[in-house]
């Protein structure tokens, strides 16, 4: 038996719960929100799909009662205000930092052995806050960003090369921000063949540029943050944890000397299994990529400083 709690019944949280239920990632999925009836209604709607889509995941909707989340194996935190057009992820920090602290306190109280996946923005900084506020080991606090950014990178690489998207391999590291993420074009391939064999330099550079504004592009088109791909990205990570798949997933991890950085959470490839972050993978970066990573880390450190300025830490 396995149990997952998703905090926040907005579009991302509900989509995450739905994908996990349909894929039967966990035996039980709990969706919790502060708005009366929202979680209950969405989970009832999803449960009514069970016989239509052939799954039997137990689905529970809860309004602000963390007792119902007790003994969760994984807790996903999506709660927080979403981005609006023209808004940066960093502008969300004040409101979402306060929400994060409250969620962490309640979730850890009832699920002290859980692994936590942070989705709320600014994701790297809120992952750092979750780690510091919870006092949990670093392997049990993971930020989702790189998994989503890498999926977007693969999408744009498939468009650029014309290749089957499921044959595309691409990875994004660094901060989960429009100017801080680093799509690693040097390591992108189609079934092991470098993408440079399939597309011009210009097309590939466009794929990188489109990836970096992938979230902002969707926010502009639909008026709020995306939810389908973020929800699926979280579900994939939860599945790797519960089923001990040990997938290598780019995600926000707490660094203690890796990549020359310390005391921050930032996107790097890691082995994700039953213990959470089981190993951080060290990549051989080009000189240009290493310089970009250093600049990205500096930007994340700067955003983290806001936590001290607003006395969130």
C-alpha cells in the first residue's frame, strides 16, 4: 500500500492527482485544499472516471484537515498563487513563502517519514525553504522544476528535428527561471545521435530559446500557469520514488559542494528512488555551460536572500 498527498487543488495539483490515479501510481491519493468543497468535488469527479478508464486508486478530497493525510509516503506541494501574464516566478515569493511554511509544518506533523516534492514558485527558493523549515534530510526534499523544463526542451527539440519525441533525449539544469535555466544542447540527442545531425544550428538555438520562455509562453497564451505538463512531471517523479525506478531526473537538489556550489537548491540530474534523491550525477559541462551554471546559482542565491529579508528563515 502506498499513499500520496497533493497539497493544493488548483489546476496543477488536480492534474497531478488525476494522472497518478489513472496510472495507478499509488494505492491512495489525497487532495487537500483550504477552499471548502474544491478537493472533494474534484476527487469525486475523477473517481467517477474509474470504470471508464479502468483504474481503482482510492481517491480522497479534504478541506484543510491534515489528519486525513497521515502516513503519506510522498507529499506534493503545489499550493500557492500562480503566475499571471508579465509576472516572474520570483515575484511570488512573499505570499508563497508563508503558504509553504504552513504546509510543511502540518504535513511533517502527520507524515514525518514522507518525501516532499515542491512545485510552487519560485521553485528553487521554496524548495530551499521547505528543507530549512522542515529540518528533514536533504534527500527527502526535491524541487520539480528540471523535470518539467526538460520535458519542454524535448518538445521543442522534436519540433526542430522532426524526430519522434519519444526518441529525444534532452536535459535542462540550473534554476527554474526564464533566465536561469540551462538547456544542455551539447548533450541532446535523438536515440543517441547528436541533435546537430538533424537540425541546423539556428533551429536548435531557437529550441533552446523557446524552452527558456516555455512557461511564460503558456502563461501569455492561457492567462495563467500551465498545468498538464507540470502535473505529469510530478506524477513521473512520484512514480520513480514509490516504484523505486531510480530514474535520472533533472530536479532541484540541495548542494553541498557538488558543481562547486553549496547551501542552495538548484536543478541538477539526480537518481530518484525510494529514498528520494539517492545520488546526484556529476556532468562534464562545457566551459560555457559551467559559466552559465555559476551565474544561475548566483541568481538563485540572490532570490534566497529575500527569504532572510522577509524573515521567512
